[in-house]
């Protein structure tokens, strides 16, 4: 499990200019990129731009998907590869799915209650203080 690096949050930052727009179609501009993981497995997060939220189920220290997937993201909102990426069990108002999201595009969302993704029970035993708890596995 990845530990939060709150002490390092202001270290290893690199500012990049991106042409992101918010929900009111206003330019966001600069986005800080932190190279150390800020979220853990079980954390509830939401996307900075798109209307979905989810639970982190895995962490990649840097981009680890296909180049085809990366190039499919519009250039004006394409995130840097040099940052953690998270696998999520995600949901929006219409459906449940898996998502792969850069750290710069995630915000903590633990104050907005649990996520309803139907596959959460396979990996987590419940929720405590806004964080999903990994199931313990008995091994012989």
C-alpha cells in the first residue's frame, strides 16, 4: 500500500501549463504535478474535470498504460506521464466502470459518502472514516 506523502506535497512539484477548462468552461491554466503518490488504495476520489468519482484499487508510480490510450486523450488536456496514475472502480450518474486517472486530475472526495460500485465487495471489507478497508486474505 502506498503511504500518503503530505510532508513531500510541496517538494518534487513541477508546474506545467495545460488548457484545462472547468465545469463553467473557464480555463484552469496551471496544474501542479506532484511526483510522489498522494492517494492510497481505498481512498475515495473524484475527477477534477469530469463528473465521476471512485475508489482507488491500484497505484502506478508513473504512467503504465498503452501509448495508444495516452494519444487518445486530446492534446489540450493530456496529462504528464511523469506522475502517479491510479486505477479506480468508478461511477457516474449513469454507470459503473474502471478508470485510469493521473494524479493531477484527482481530488479527495471522502466527505461525500461511499461509492456504490458493485465490485467493491470483492476487494474491500467495508468503509471506515471515509476510506475503504482492504479485505484480509488467509493464506496456508
